[in-house]
C-alpha cells in the first residue's frame, strides 16, 4: 500500500476526528524524510528482506503518529522498536528534523525501571486497539504480533522473522570453514594423499556444509518462536532492558514511560516494554 493509499484509508475509516494540528502532524509524518541509511542498516543488522524492512518503516511512521497525535500511552512492537532505535542513532535527523522541525518538541527515549512487564504488556494490547481506532484497520500481524490470537491463527505472523529474513542466509564463518576443509582435502589428495584421503576430505566437506545449514535453520526457527517461548531471567515477554519515552521539553518525569527489549531478535516477542504518554502536545 502506498503512502497516499494509507492516508486515504486513515481519513475514511478512522473513528477519531483529528484536530487541525493532529492532522498536520499525521500528514507530515507520512512524508517525513528518513535517513537514507536507515533501511540498509535495518536490513543488515536484523537480516530482514527489503520488502519486510519497508513494511517495518511504514509501521514505524504509524507508531510515531499514535505517539504524537493521541492522548493515549502507546507501546510499539519489538519489531517497530528496532526501527525507532535505529532512527535515534541518526541524531540530526531525529532531534533536529523530527523533534524540533516537525513536532516542535522532543520525543525522548531514556532509561526506565524494570519490573513493569505486565503494565507494558497491557499497554501494548491497548496500543493495538488504538491502532484500529485511529487507522480503521487492524495492525498487520507480521509487524505487530497480537498475543490474543490463537497459535493457529497467528503463528505465521509471530514467526515473521522467517518471512522477512532473506532466504538462504547462512553464517559466513560456517561457509568459510566448509571451503577451507574442502580445498585442503582436495589439495592433500592431489599431492599424494591418495584417493581414499580425498574421498574422506570430500565427506568432511559435505558434513561441515550440512552442519552450517542446520545451524542457520535452527537460528531462524529460534528467532521466530512465539513470545511465550523466549524468556530471560527476571523478564516477561518484553525483555529486561527498558527505556523511557517522554514528549516535551522537560526531563520526562510527567510525560510517561517506555521500555524496549534490546535483544535484537528481530521482534520475536510481541510488544517492547515501551510506552508513551506523549499524547502530546497535541491540540
């Protein structure tokens, strides 16, 4: 769906009538020029396909709309949170272009307190409901997994790293190991090692390649597990690393909070431990 089509859908289907300022922000966020290196960086760091990366960036724009044009606290999915973190690292584009130029105020992302996993989980569910209310359609499951869906209904979306991850992606180290073993065995055989040793070297090469492919497949399956299967100590589905978000020029003490999971797992869990009360400054 193009940006124009998304805007038309929102205008026609939204049950919330935006104020002129809210509409200005929505339109501006849809066309906001993001850093040219943002998409390639997400593809490289997360192992996403170009198409999936573009979907995530489009949903990140929608997250910004929810965070800055409503009076609700919102929480992004872990997948969308990856895009937010990547954008934050382009400090000029984030702070000057987005915050100062477009919003007229800061949208902060600073450390918060652990132990609020249940709170953020509920806030994430509320965000999914708000998404439908604002945009007139359900959030796409491949970018916004919904834990309320049954495993049968949602397994494809919850396993989205296997959809977005580029096909055939295998560890360079494993492939290099395979190549070295194969070339070494061949050279040994040609230099008098004998046919038997050459055959043995070939079998070892095949075995190494099989191990490399198996490891790659196992990584993909692990990254795509539903959120309830991936936990760390003292954590819920949302992880342990949390951050705060606040919209406004102050220290964010009365603006709300936001946390994220920094595991870099491609968004296998549903929501990050993240929320926003920006609502903000929206008149």
